[in-house]
């Protein structure tokens, strides 16, 4: 009985591993050049890209799930041309605090947190050639070439892990004398069913040149 259960577990584990490898086959990622490495931190130069973006308020996990659904809808035909667009990796998200405007010109931070969730369009995509999103909450943006510092970690991207890796990369930037532009971004390269130990997550910060 025990051997039988062990055999089933091994088969299940193998299927889980195979599913992760199968999904990642042929999935493109944004092109970059590695400029330097400093311990666990890699400094990259990315080429210009086009991204699909949506902003979602609320709890991080729920916001990322909702953002993923909106963007997946766009690339799987929910656009004015009913055109499918090739899936790429990673799915990225950055948190920011909404700014509530008050008359006439003052601005105060509200307690509401939003997440900017993005998909990178396939290499070579041009803003003017991509189909218009049907969902008004999805928009397309051109992103210029940029230098990025990245730190990689595996496992589930839980809040404590995100905070730990964010603190590490921000500390690295400060010690290196590099200014950061914008908010740190979580990049996830694998589908939810991928075994945690095999998952590739990264915290990214854009560096001022």
C-alpha cells in the first residue's frame, strides 16, 4: 500500500515538473544585455518594448489575479481586431499609492493601494501595429530602453519574500550610489501550477543612467 502511494506521488511530482517545463517552452522574454553582476544582483540593459498595462486596486493577490485576467483577455482576442497575441514572460506588478486630488491644487495620499500589472508584448511589436484593447481598463504603452537591477528568488511570491527581496535590492542601490526611478517591480515567470522550488521570481528596479 505504502509503495503504491509512493509511486502515485512520484508520478504526480513528475507530471507537475513536466507541466512547468512544457509551459515555458518557447515562451519569449524581453531581450537584455547583462552589464554587470554584484553578488545576487544583476544589472541589465533592456531594449525598448511595448507593454499592455492595467491598474487594479485592493489586496495584492486578488489584484494580480484580476490584472492577469484582464491582460490575458487582451492577448487571447479581447481586442478590436480579435487577434491573438503570443504570450510572453514575465507578468510584472508594481504597487503604488493612489493620490487623491483636492481643490484647488493640493494632493494627499489616500490609503488605497493600487497595482500596475503588465504583460510585455512580443519582441519587435510596435505600438501603432498592435490591436486596440476592447477592455477600457487595459492600455498599451511604449517603454524606452532602460538599465535595470534584478535580484532573483524562487518559491511563492509571498508578501514577506517580496519585502525581503525589495529591501535587499534597494539597499544594494543605495550602497552602489545608484538612483532608482519608480517603484520596485515584482516579475513572475511561471504559471501558478509550477512547483514552488522551480519558480523564477525577480524584484526589479529601474536605474537612473
